C-alpha cells in the first residue's frame, strides 16, 4: 500500500519540469506509518498584502493564478516565487483526493511548520487554526472529506514580524537582511502530508531510557480509549528481538521493558534500537502499526561538568543556523540535512547548537543515526519578552516543540532563549522562570540553558558569549567574568569583547572563586572570525572583530582561541564556535554558504579536536 500511495503522490505534481516530488521522504521517522500521502509539490497561491482575502472569499477558491512549490517559503528560490518583501498574508490552494481504501478511518492532515498563524479550509469550510511558526501540528479533517472524492484544500498564513508578538529568530525585521539578520520565511516551510488512522490509534509515545537500571519505559497517549484493545511492543537489535510485551492499552499507560546488556548511544557509538508498536482490537485484528526507534543514553550535570552516560563529556559544538541559499529555512533535500552534519563532523565538532531556528525532525533523525549532539533552541529573537501576549504565544509553541522532539537521543540540551537583556522590573524574570519550569516538568532528563549568553534567571548551565579576537584577552575576560559584576540597585553596563551586555542585579554572578563547581560554565558563542583571503570584502559582509587578512592568520587566531578554552577546561566545560557556514552577508563560517570548502579542513579539524590537558 505504501508504494501505491507514494506512486500516486509522485504523479500529482510537477516540480521544476520533472515528475519529482520535493522532500518526498517520510517527515517523522521516529513515529512512522506505512500508508501516507505526501502533499508537497505544486500548489497555487496568491499574496494578500492588505489582508482582504476573507472579504473576497478566497477560502472558497478552486485555484489561484500563482504557482508555488511546497514546502519552500515564497521568499526562497526553490519555491519558484522569490518574493522578498514583507508578506503579511498568503493563501495556498490545492486539490486533495482521499484514497477510497481510507474509508472508515480518521483522516489526519499534518503540517511540519507554517509561519506564523495559519487557517485551514476544505471546500470553503473552516476546519482549524494554529498559532506558531515552528511547531508541527495536525488537523483532523475526517468530518470534511469523503474517501474516493476530491476536495479543495485552502491554507491561509499570516505573519506580522514587526508586532514583536511572535518568535522570529534570525528573520530580518527591516526591509532587507543586515548584519546577522537574514531573509524572512513566511507560510508553509515544512512538509505537508496526510495519513489515515484508526479512531483509537496511537497518538504519541514518550521514551524514558534508564541506563543505570537497563530499562526503557514508554508512556502512551491514545487518540481514543477502547476497552479490549491491546498493544504489543517489540524492541529489536537488527533482526533480533531483545524485549517484548503485550498488554491492555489506554492513554497514560506505561510499558517498561528490561534491556539486557544494553548498548548505549553516544557520538562514538550511536546505537539505536528499533521498535514496532502493534495495536489490536478485541478480535485480534491489527488496527494500527507504528515503527520507531530510541537510544539508550543519559545526560546530566554534576558540579561544573556535563556527563554523558555517567562520564564527563566535553562538548565541541558549532553554531548552526540552518539557512540554505536556495531554501532559506528549508533544506533543499534530506541529503542536505545529513550533509551538514557530516561537514560539521569533518571539521572536528561533535555536535551543534541549533541556533534561533527549530530544525525539522529529519535533521534530528540524522543526528541520532550519525552520533551528533544537538542543543534544541527556539527562534526567540524578535519577541517582546516584556509583553504578556508575546509570552503566552511563546509558551504554547515551546511546549509543543519540547513534546515533539523529546525522544531524540542526540538532543542533549534545551535552549529556549538567546541573548535576552530585559530590566529586572519587567515581567522578564517571571517569563524566564515559567519557561524553565515548564520545560523541566515536560522533560526532567535534560539540562536547560535558560538564556544563552543573556540574563540568567534560572538555568542548569551558565553560558556566555565572547567575541574577543585576541586569545590572551579572551582568557582574561572569561576568568574575570564574575569579578566584573557590580551589585547595586541600578542596572549596570559592562563591555565584554566587542559585544555590549546589560546585567540587572537579578542576574546572579557566576564567579570562579565563589561558584566554581556549582553548575557547568560553557562559552557557547565565540570566534566568528572573518578571513579576507577566504571572503574578499564586499558591501555588507562582516564577521566579529577585525578580520584575519590571510588564511594563515585565520588558523593562528583560531588555534589560539581554542587553546585558551582547552587550557581552561577545569573551568570552561565546552564551547560553541560561530559558525558552521557563512549565512548571506555574515561571512564567518567554517564553510561557504553553498557548503563549499573554504579552509584546509584537516588543519581546522586538528584545532577543534585539540586534546584536553587530562587526555594528553
């Protein structure tokens, strides 16, 4: 059946003049069903720049004049549109045919992500609405469609970046890109797809792996509870079954299985167990089947170090912003997602801080498979953190993101905010505390980096950003971090490197003499070195500090900065280098924006993999 459905899908759209489906892979590999229908490809669209589409009855459309390739945003080249002005509103339309064999099942319409506020209509009838530009969502369209028939699907998306009520990340709030702000993303930017499920199908599963007891527990959420239904869980190592259980099932049920001689997941050995869930009714018929996977691993903080599988683990991370020249926020292919991880590992990194963007589930899948640590982050920039409505918008979207990605073993740290600096008399302390508390309630298993490089109110990791280019000056700044705080009733300003920060008195100082050993300290942004030989000057191009003139100057400066951090590893337990690739006018990547090679990567890799003092 799956092959038939995919074949039908491939025949309904034409992309770039060929019968190929863009982003044809299954979008949710950790929770996969066989029968599904990919809705990517050619849709019709119209821009609604003054938002009069409702008055003009656009929800009833059977097709617009413009053509756009989904899942690429209209600002991108791959969409076929490349409209880069602000887009307050856009309408999409395409026909959907419901397979006749889906009769008797619930029809679910899934959206990987739509920026920012979206409305769904079928045959002109309002179906549902979603707020949030980065979280995935599902709409039950069963009452609006009939198997064997064709219907008109209309999607409306609205965005108001300048309202400061929505998370924008690195989308420019000005007319065009500038400094470290880039081209915007509006509307559909991840895969759209349908599947048919039993009314009582599995909705979600949460894994809790325990390497100290060699067990895995699974907590289930069901779409509906039906007496007499049973669930069989089978855990496999390749073709070998290592654990199995059959029991009655209902929402909230927990299945715990022993995993004898468990193989642990780590970057050095990214082993994944395969899982099959089979839901049966009272008659013994299989009514739902889902394939999945998990990794046995443990991440925790202890003293001033982060531990992976009960051993201190030094993280050598790179800042990855997830932008692409032709797709902007959307990778052109699944292979491109995998390739970015491979490029990072080739440069000597063991993971990435996924910066100011929510990466799609396929990226986490490849990180799980390849053994690549990730820090999940919200696109918090652009949000007015002192506004109650903005905070309310953020809380639900962030909650959805944590729930969506909680099962990925590669994801080891949550970072809800980046570089927020609000006075202590605002709602900011409460907002940050609420997000920390919510995240910890949803996922007590991972450390939280409350506000990367900003005002820490409540956090498990103390993170700082320093772009001082002189290595010895960088050493001095890091060591004197705590001593540079000034306590008092007024907000105090201080300069670090070439970036200005404001620190309210609520920001408890992290001082090595006083707080050393309490929580890990990580420099999760540094470097940002632009090299004139690699990136000749042009208007708007920039990096941090004075540019290195030659590649040799770049290597020497990079080695000096990394050496300082390695030599301070008793105090600074890890780093994140800015950044993996150039992004538009910001030209300080290890690779070019098109992922082309910029430097001698063997030399770069040797620098980033410099041995810790205790390893020598």
